[in-house]
C-alpha cells in the first residue's frame, strides 16, 4: 500500500468516512517511471485531468514538472487556476460546439480537434495563424473493455483514418499549421504492439504533413488492479517506439516530439476510498457486507465491472471469508462479488484500492447522498483538500417554485 494501514485508519478517524485519500509521493513516483522509461525520446507528459481534477492534485502534478491534458474548457480553466501556464495545457476536444474551441484558442492553450467539421470551422477562423492538432481514429481495437476502447472502427472519437484525403485537402486549402497528430486508442493497455502500430501509422501520416512536429500517443497505460496482475512493462513499449522515431529521423531528417496523456497511470494507485461497514447480512447463499458508500462514490465496479482490491483495515489478520460487498444506494449496487476478505464485522473500515482515477471524479449525489471529502497525504502530513459535501450543498443550486 502506498499509504500504510495505520495512516489510512488515522485519516478515517480524523476526517470520517466515506473518504477519498490520495498519496502525493505515489503520483510523483509514477511520473518518474514514465519519464525514465521514455528518456531516449524527446517526450512530454500531459496528465489526463479527467481522472481526478482536485486542484491540490493538479498543483502537485504541476510541481513535479508534468503538463496537463484537458477534455473540457472547464478542465482548462481548472488547470489555469492550479497555476499551469497555457503552453503546458493541451485541450483535446470531442463533439464540442466550435465556440468551446474558440475559447481555448483565446486562452492560448494547445488545441486538438477530433472532427473534420470543427477542423473546417477552425481553418476558416484561423487559417494558418494558430497551430492545431488532429485526433485520428486509427481503427485499432485496444483497452480493458469495450466501454473504454476509443480507437476502433466503431468509435465516435477522432477523424477516421480513411478520411485522410479530406484532412489533407483542408490543411492544404487553408495553409493550416498542422502541428500534432494524435491517437488515444483506449484505457488499460499493456501490450507494446498497440503503441507500436499507432506510432507506425502516425509516422506514415507525418510523411504527408510536413508541418507536423509532434506525435501524441495519448494515455492508456494499464496499472494492475487485481492482486496477481503485473505492472505494465514500460521499457517494452518505449524501446520499439524510440526505434520507430529514430528510423523516421534517419530517413527524413525530421526530429519529432512525442506526447503522452497518462491518467490512470499517474493517479489510480495513489488513491483509496475508505468506507465503514454498516450492515452484515448473512443469507443461505451469500453474506452481504453493506458499507456507507455506493456507486454514487465509486461507479467503476457497476459501470465497467471493474475490480478494486478491498482491504479490511481494522481486521487485517482475520480469517478469510467470502462476501458480496454492496453499497447503500437504492439499486443493485455491488462493489465486489464472492470476494475473500479477512472476517468483516459491523464498524470495520474497508479500503477500496486503486480508487484515485475516475473515482471521486465520476461521483455524484444520487439518492441525495453527498460526495465524500478528499485528503492528500504529502510529506507525512494529511491535508484536507475538499470538504465533505453537506445537506446545504444539495440545496444551494435549487430554486424552489
Ligand atoms: N487522453 C485521452 C484523449 C483520453 O480520452 C483519455 C481517457 C486519456 C488520455 C487518459 O486515459 P488513461 O491513461 O486514464 O487510461 N472512466 C474510465 C476511463 C475513461 C477514459 C477516458 N479517456 C474508467 O474508469 O476506466
């Protein structure tokens, strides 16, 4: 565990549960693993903010030298608020009104466009005056499950590779400064071959577009969720990617930068959701463990059938029993099925691991249950970085007729 059991128990005692706890040094460690693995390349890393946008997390990520990738204009504004400079911010749009892209240009950040329709509007508005990137749909199937696969032939994302001629026509007609070619094929990718195929395809395209100076390979580096899963072998990815870039430079004399947009890789393992066991309900077939949280706080198990390791913090040495861990939302709301956990008693503290990415960020106040507080462990200190919501927060935006 990146935060010790004792530290987690202390955080729960101080701030109450349900509670998200993050560990700054783990984020730093993951960032260095990436930077070291790709050291042979002229690489830049843009944290995919959509995984977790708490401002203190963004500030920490800025402080370690990482740039930031934003998927909405409000994420761009949060990044600016956290102190990122416009040239450290990448805005990757999809299905947005063109006005949002114009706002990003006004803020001076790098812009990636994912449709010919918006690219044409961009060409008409800015011609060759503002550098631009395009997201290509490479028709590559990759990622942990279909919901998080984004590069295949049925995906809404990107300009389909089969439309490259239209892209070329637009770029030439308007003298556009096409700076970046981008793909993001999915989340939870561990195979080097996916990145290698992507690079080959984009480098081939770079031959057609002489203004291109950046290849953006997106995020998607898998982290282990299950206890027996291996870490992604970054060197096995970096080596063939570096070779492809070196060969390209050798053939063309062009030096390209490579960008990555890691989300999960930076923050997933740094985060825990701490909950308290409210009810134990044995039945003839299943023993249910109910906790004071639910799919409103961590939707990944119900939405993606995602596996999150669960520790019983307050009975870690107990005998293993099989449980169905469920939430308190008025729906089928399982965190884990048939899971072996050290004996669970009412009042025990359960920690859901790998909850840093897309945990709090996808939380809601469904069933009028408030969202948890967030705490950052940094330099041995526990800092509250978002207070627990209250009933008053649920009322704030409502206007009663
Ligand atoms: N870049 C782009 C353009 C993306 O669309 C994404 C994720 C990333 C980078 C970061 O991917 P990562 O490194 O985190 O895998 N909520 C889902 C994941 C959705 C990912 C959406 N796009 C989950 O909890 O599994």
